[in-house]
């Protein structure tokens, strides 16, 4: 065998080894996480508060982009749900646990890009809500003294804390910090899908164009609407009329929705203003999940 041929063979072997060890992309695998599950490598014990009703889907959803991913601004009215005057997340419990575990507090702060000393004030600046759509995020756990990172889909109904741009920043069931997802072509979804799960119905929350003062939320108890001040835990919630920019003829959200009605075989037509339509239902074993079309980050 000549020198050139030998080098080519060696390069091919090295490439195969690296591919098997590193994988084609660190973001290819996306874990499906039901609303109540703790998930891998939790930072804290659960701080989620039990919901007394299932978040209902919005009347319509934005149509998918060419790669099948829906980008929804964090300021979209009805993107999130909740109960008036009730927090879906025990913020005090999160703060107490992290400040009592300094190694975790430092790792947690590093993910969010803040100083460890700022963790309590940062968490208190966030707003508790419930997702109303199955949502792609980058989830960060804690293992062996350091933060981990993995791609995940959070089921509609998951309790999260969002910032003043409407971006999910904390998953309450595990205390894990969240950041925007890393979108790659042909991801492989793992874990157990819930009955209403549809890869084509996933949304990615994009930052609101400017900081918000209030978030317009759907009441999961009766389908009414209310506004929650950013950083408030429900004490100042005020009823508001349904947004006037809802698509013509769209019904108000109902207080609950069955898995059979929320899982549709094809997405509804695009509305004039972006809203979201979640899927809800308990996490149960289903057939293997197939990956959606190639994905790339939505435009800001």
C-alpha cells in the first residue's frame, strides 16, 4: 500500500472513530419531557405547583416555517397560561435551595450568565406561567459538580419562569435553567411521547422586541384572560378582555381540552397574528417518534 493510500485509510478510520464517539452533532438528540417529570440531572427538588386544570390550546397556531418549526414571540397574547392570583412555581423554594448549595448556585448562575450573588434577585425578576404549546428549549441539568446541557421538548402544561422578553428561563419541576434551543437538521427525538405530541406542532419562543411590563395570560380555570405583571407571582393579576387581534371567528379557549381534540393531523391555517396551539395530555408510552423536517433557528 502506498503512502498516500495509507494516509487516506488512516484518515477514514479516525473519522469513523470520532463520529462514533462524538456523534454527528451534539444537538441531534432531543429529549421529550412530560409536564410533571423531573427529568435527568435536576438542579433542585421540584418547585412546581399542582395545576387544577389542563391548559387549553389557543384557537389557532402560526403556520410552520419551511423547516417545520414555528417561531412565536414571547410577547404573544395567550402564549402562556395560568391561574389568577396563583403562582405555578414556588420561587422561594428555588432560591432557598440554590443559596444553600453554593456549588449548584455557581453552576446555575453560569448558565444564565449572571454572578452567583445575583441568583436570588434574578429568579425573583422572572414570571411564573404554564406553557400552552409543546416547546423546544436547551435544558441544563447538574451532574458531577458541573452544569450539563441537552436539547428537550417541554410538554404543554409545564410550569416555567419566563423573563421580561417572554423567554423560558427556568423549568420549575427540576429547577433547571433554560436557554434557547440549538436547532439542527433532522433531530432524533427520544423518550416517551404523550398522546397529543406532534413534531410538526413544536414551537420555539423568540424574544419579544422590547422588555414587557405585563404578560397577557389565558386562565386555565375558565378560558378567560388576565394580565400578570412581569416578576409578580400572581398577587396583582387583573382580568382583561380577549385580545382584539385574535383571528376572525376564533373561539375563546375552553378551560380544558382532551388529547384527541388537541392533537390534529394537520395544522390550522395561519392567523393574522401569531398565537400558539398546544397539545396536552398525560405522558404515556406511544409508538416511536419520527423526526420533523430539517430545522434551523427561526428569524429573530
